[in-house]
C-alpha cells in the first residue's frame, strides 16, 4: 500500500474543499453541477446536460462529457460520480486537520460521498489533457439524485455511452477494495387505517392504527437477517393529536439481499405480517412494494475487475475484494448490460457527522484513475455483464 506523505494543501484539496462547502441534497444539486460544467469548459471540453431535472422534479440533470480516444486500440472506459449528498443537517465547513484528514467542523456531513469522486474525476481529466496522456477513450458522467434510489443514473440514456466498461468510486472503505457484488433492493410502504375516537372519553370506539402498525413492526425480522440479507423500518408517522385514537399510521421499510429469492421471500413475509397485525387491531392496511435497485455479482477473474486490480497494483495498492450492503450507480449500469465496477475511495463514516477522508486518499485515487486509463489503453479484454443483472 502507498505510504507517500501527501501535502495538506494542493489544487486537488482546494477543489475538494470548495465542492464540499456547497450544499447539494438530492434534487438540489444545481450549484455543484454548474461548477462541474465550468471546470470542464475551462479544460476546453464539450459537455451537455440532459433533461433529467424535469423528469425527476429536481433542478439538475446528468452531465455527460466524452473525450475521444487518442489511439485506436484498448478498452474505452466511463467514469461516474454523483453530485448529490444526503441532506446536511447544518452548515458545512470543511477543514484539513494537521493529521491530513478532511472533516466538517460544523457538525454535519462532509459530503465526501460522492464529491471525493467528483473532484478526482476532474483532476484526473486535467492531468490526462495536460500530459497529453494516451488513452482508449474516456467518458465522464455526473449524476443527480443517487442518494434517493439512483434516480439520476436510471434516467440517463445509457446508449450514449461508447464504453461498455465503467467505474464508480462510491464505497466507504480503504483504497484498494473492489466491490464484487451489491444487493437487490426492495422498498415497502405501509399505511394502516383504523378509526378515530376521543382517547379519554370513548377509547373503546377507536381502532388504533398506530398500535396495529407497531405490532407489525415488532413482529418483522429487522436488522441483519443473515450474511446476505438485511431489513429496516426507517420512517413512521401517524395520528393527529395526543388525545385522539389514531385512525392512520404509515411507515416505510426496505429489504436488501444478495440473493434475490431471499429478498422476495422476506418481502412476502413482511406483507403477510402487516396484514395479520392489521386484522388483530381491527384495522386495514394498504401496502406498496417497489424495486429500489438491482443487484449484481462479479467474479475476480472478470475483465473489468482484473483491469481495476491491475490499476490498483500499479498505483501501489494490493487489491482486496468485498460485497457491499449498499447500492450505487454501478447497479443501474450493470442492470443495463454494461460492466461497472465500484471501487472504494477512502471515505469513512459517510452519512454521519463523523464523515471524513484523508488528503492522501484523494491523491491516491487520482493515481488509481490514471493507472486505470493506462491499463485500459493496452487492454483487449471483453466486458461481460455481471451475473444477477
């Protein structure tokens, strides 16, 4: 693993701090997208933005830029990062500590997920152009609304991509980790209907939707179900007043599993559990199940994974392999028949006030990107779709 001491400030670090300081919750990524576009324009590159903003009820579309191959051989690649973050719960004041770690001093998220990847893509592109580095073709894609079920990538016209092999840097783990698989996701929404009544004068006339929903949640199997499967109830709302038996209660849940059959079975179990809980409380329940993101699975020997492994070794990192419990834009592209590998980029404690990333890891991922470009230029391997897509 690379141990080169990195300076605490550089154009790359300054760019990262600038991007992190711009709030960009899902659907409101305009300022970040404008900065990306301005940077690409300054590099002399042509780019465009699609109409996903309108279709997704947001303010930002997908930004796409293609850099034609400088030679006629090798494997063209696309790189993808998302411009949104989970909603910050306060101001963002990114600072670099004496330990070389970037944190938010204001007590909310940093936004390294995924602005670390955004700036690495931009800086890598600048170096490739400045050095007239030969390559087999590079495409850049910056997506909105990734944090809300990968909506931006899903809305992008993937047929525009010349490359069939892509990479995202969207795994919160040490540099060197390659994600071989991501789970299949399902979203569940429940709404329980009861009967309102005065809670002090006529409680026996009421039918508590909150009690029925609570019974269902208590009977669900939640958390880590097994090594492949998890489930969660994340939001619950209901009732109208403290002294009124609540006539309605809604909650949102999710299921994830690397085995799609397990996901389907667990969803069915939760639907049956909710229906039984409603009947016990003399309530009714409406339920809706939607796909969240499709899962996939690579082998270590698959050409895109081998390409990533080669690049990591060239940059001084020994590859490791893992399965992710989360989704990323890679899920969408793999489901479309492309091959897209997710690489860890050193961001830690993402989605929390403790989120941080080392300056050295930002620079390391630029070196990994340049090594990917070099490896792809001499690669003749195919890009079969991962299983499960």
